């Protein structure tokens, strides 16, 4: 089983639609969680961190459920520019309690927003 | 501007030759950097952790003698793909972590 699993999609949605992506992780020692966005042939860029309390940044809302080891990303009012691959990423702390910095990436979910 | 700079962005080389990729942290000192590889339609896979002043730590299945890593300063890590073969063609990305992970722009390697 992969350590981080995502539905690869692709998701094809019209402009203005609301779309949700899900991600599960298998390592309960995972401590911090992120959504990254990757455009074709480019490096990943941080979209937002994910907190247990849930967090929102404009049209984007992220949720974390530690009990279910489940992360979600909701995009409202989709724009053409939202078309990209969305990567679910987890980070595991080392024994000392500081960030190990070793990120594990999900396969990515492809989103295409069409006019 | 970029926090982590990677060079070159694209390289085409002949089979059997070696290619060096540089990764520089521009705004901070990075005692640790990470090298990833991404094949088409797949996710980023960690290859190795580059440690300043000491040996790199390689992930299982990654040949340390083929992918040479040097982290001689706090701002520079290099990855050398030795005796490259067509199956080494991939997108190689480095990262350094401060408050978040910063990625280089990536290097698209094509071995012909």
C-alpha cells in the first residue's frame, strides 16, 4: 500500500464548479500535511498547509481528519487557471520532534477546468 | 524570487556520459537538501537526502554509485548522474526546507 494515496483523476469541471479532492495516508506518525500544486513540467509549489482545525484560503479549503488519516481539498468557483496537478504531501517528524523534512508525495490528482 | 535555484533546467546527453545538476539555496543556509525524481504521470519520489559535510543518505533502490551527491557548502548540493542511460531520463528536482519546502525549478534530463 502506498504511504500517500490520491485519486489520480482526471477531474474535468466547468468554470465556476466546486471540486473536492481526497487523500489518505498510512503512516500514523505523519505530523504535518500540505497540498502542493504542480503545473506541467514545473516544480511543485505550496498551495496550503493543512491543520486539524481546517483552514481556508480564499476559494480553497483544506481539512484534516487524523483519526481517519484523511486529508481533503475543496476548490470553490473553479477558474481556468486552477487547472494543474494537486499533490497531497505529508511530513514525518524525527524522534527528536523536529521536522525531518522528508516529504512523501501522493501520486497527484489532475484537474482540468474548462470554459 | 526563487529561494532555491536549480541548474540546468534542461539537458540532453549521450548514453554513457555523466551529467551534473546543481541546487543552490539562495536566501538561507541548508544543511540538508533533498533530491527527487519524477517520471511522466507519476509522483515525486525521494532519491536521497543530501547532508552538508557528510555522506548522502539514499533511499532504498537508489544506486549511490550511479547518483553521486556532493553537499560541500551550506548553499550548494550537486547530483551527478554517472554513465547515464535512456532509462535515467526523468525530471529531477531538489528541495531545501525552511519554514516550508522550497523546490528548485527542476532539471529535465533526456539521455539519447
